[in-house]
C-alpha cells in the first residue's frame, strides 16, 4: 500500500469515527445547526439577523455545543458565537419521548 492509500484510509477512519461520535452526541442535544462552514449540535440557539454596510448577516449564539469538525481536539464547548453572511439552518431534533 502506498502513502496515498494510507492517507485515504486514515481520513476515512476519522470521518467514520466523527460520524459515530455525532450519532451518539445527537441523542443529548435539542438542535442541529448548519452553516456554510460546518455543523453544530446545541441545546440553545438564537439567530439574530443583523444589518451592516455589506447587507444582512446572521449572529448565531449557541449554548452547550458540540462542533462537527474532525480535526478539532475538543468538540464540546459551553457556548459559541458565529457570524454568517449565508443561510443558517436550524432543526429541532426529536426528543426520545416525543
């Protein structure tokens, strides 16, 4: 096996591990949030449209957050603030008791 194949296998293993972690983490969060750059799980989310010189952008405040990013060392953070000039998608996840 050459180094390209090894790198492809390494990346595939990281993607699979991240997906498995996401699947487990999604059970304890209320919202799935997606921006152009990445996805998040959170228990609280506020999206506020803002007007600026370049037009409208979104200020997204998340609390109790899991960040869907393979290279990140700590995917769990207490809160985060995101600014996006593109669409922000928020989905409420179905609770186990619903």
